[in-house]
C-alpha cells in the first residue's frame, strides 16, 4: 500500500507542481503536551488545485530532483 498524507496547498506558482503543508500532532517527550509539527512536500499536480485547498498526496517514484509525491484528489 502506498504512503499518503492529507495537507493544504500553500503554493501553486510552479508549472505542474504544488507545495503541500502537512501537519501532524505529536506528544512532547518531556512535557507530555501535544505539539503540532508541519512539513512541506512538493507534489506533482495533474489536476487543477488552488491555494488553500485540502489535497491527498501519495508517495511515488521521483518525478524531479525534489518531487516525490503526486496529488491524488481534492479532499473537501
């Protein structure tokens, strides 16, 4: 099964590539408080998505030097 993430599109300035910010919540090891950690992924974009939309991205073989994900669908 392929590895996928759900995140928000933060940039769509490149042709056929979008930047998706994925947030996850983890418990701090010392203070035991939930902390939000974010990471940005570049994803290949065949469908037309806009900034602010939630999308599902799936890991794939490298499309470019730093593009290893592709946009599967728009999540409402």
